[in-house]
């Protein structure tokens, strides 16, 4: 039997309602949205709009400002490259996923922008001050994850959003690890929210969202068919068309809609409480073993993610042994070079990330398995 604790990468299993939504989309919505006036195309267009409206309501946005993307990486690239296309100064956090750090670094290495990195501290006030100190007259945007994909640490995004408003700076937020478990609204000071559809929103893989408040114009990095202004060789400048070139993934959009409806039915606070309780129990069990390091600070708040290491055991080796016992956990550097540099990990960490479908009993069984492996390896090395 497989027990998935790698839900920070993608949630599994999916809710039954999501599976049904995918099957219905395949069966009913086989037209090309926005490409034709016949019944099949119109029906598909209506379905896509309903998914867009559901996401807009969930995040406090207007439907036309909801852009469906392939994943959060796609959304972040659209946002960062689209906002910074004409140059300027960009600030990112020290906990950014490579999805944000790499496009930012590429623009900087090519000499197109100036780049600064603000350190995320255990103390939120210190973090906000780190961003404040880096602001310059030419600062155009700030990129900050709402929660680290490595440690799960929540960042003070509302305060950072307020700071950006004070200086008329575009705030781009990576919500991949927060959306679906922490109440997130575009009115929190976020100008552009990028997130995955397949993680906390419980949609299928290959889905993401870019949600904007419309204040800042985003230059498209992909141009092509939009179903509108077909006689013009210029990309339309209206949303969502400007940023949604090509045939949209209606099946994926419908899965995200069903996932959001599942979250609403369960209650986002209830989901967080359930997953957080599992994490806290897991941490308590691991703390019994002095050879295990847990990357959590009492000053900080966290989404339901726990990163840890066992002394003398590479993270990949430990995760490999756990896989033999049927437990799925992610090990290594989690596509987050900046975060692991700040943490000072040599072989990365092992990451534990439950979902609403996991249980406390599963977490305790996993912790016992980890402790047994660590104690056994320590005993072997001793002799």
C-alpha cells in the first residue's frame, strides 16, 4: 500500500468530485472554447467561463482577470517576464522556488534587469524590513512566495503587499503552497497571484492560475490564437485573451473548479486544521529522536509542510528507504536553490506534506518507521 506524503508536489488522491468533473469534461465539453458559434463550442465556452468565475470568486478577483496556465511555473514566468520586460529593479525573496528565481536570474544575467534578494527571517518584522531596505526608485516589482515549498514557513505577505502599495510597486505572489490551505485573496495587497491548480486546489496536473487585480499591464510572452481579433496580427490586449494563447485545457479548468468547490464544502480552515494537526503530531514523534533535525522555528508560522534530516543519512537515502516501506516523501533540494542555500543543507532535506486525505495514524506510523531506520543505522555505524 502507498501512503502519499508528497502532496506539496501534487495532491494525491484527488477528490471523487474532481474525478467526476474530468470525466464529464471529456464527455461533454469537446469543443474548442471561443473558436466557433456552434453548439459544442458554445457549451465548452460556457463551461470554461464557469470555471473562471469559480476561481475568481474564490480569490476575490474579476472573472476576466483569471488566466488559466499550465502550472504555477508558467504563471510566474508570465508575470515576471511580462512585468519586467522593459527593465527595472526586481526584488525576490530568499525562499523563492526556482520557478520564480530562475526567470528573475535569467533576466538579470542577460543584463535586462537589476535583481536583489531579500532574506526571509523567522521574525516577520525583520523580513518586511529586509524588503523595505532594498527598495530603490527604479524598483518595479517584488516577488515573494506566500509559503516556502521547503519548510512551509509562511511569509508576511499582507505586510509586504502594503509596503508595495506605499511605493507603487507591483507585488507578484507565489501561492503554490498556500492556496487551498490558507485563505488567500487578491485584496490582501497582491497584484498578481500565481498558483498551481494541482496542489492545494486538488485539480489535475497540468493546471495553474494567474490572477491579477488588473492594475499592472502584463506583456504576453506567448502570442497566437485567442479566438478574438483574428484579423489582426497584433495580440489582443484584453484579458484573459492577451495571456491565453492557444486552445485552453478545459478538462483541467473543470478539475480546478471541482477542486475549489470541494475546498469550499470542506472549509479551508477545517482543511488547514486537519493537516496542521497531522504535522504537529509528526513533529512531536520525530522530536523524540535526538539524531533528527526539524527545520521549524518557534517564531514562525507554517503551512502543513515539515522538512527534516537525520544525522549522517543523506536525504535521498532516507527517502529511498521510506519508499520501500510504502511512504512517498520528496527528498533533495525541492527545486529551491535559494532556500536550501539559506538553510545550509548539504544533501537537501526530506519533506513531509500531508493532504486532507491523510490521517494522524499514518503520520505516527511513518515517524516510527523513520526513528527505527535512523536508530538502526546509528547502531550499525557504532559497531
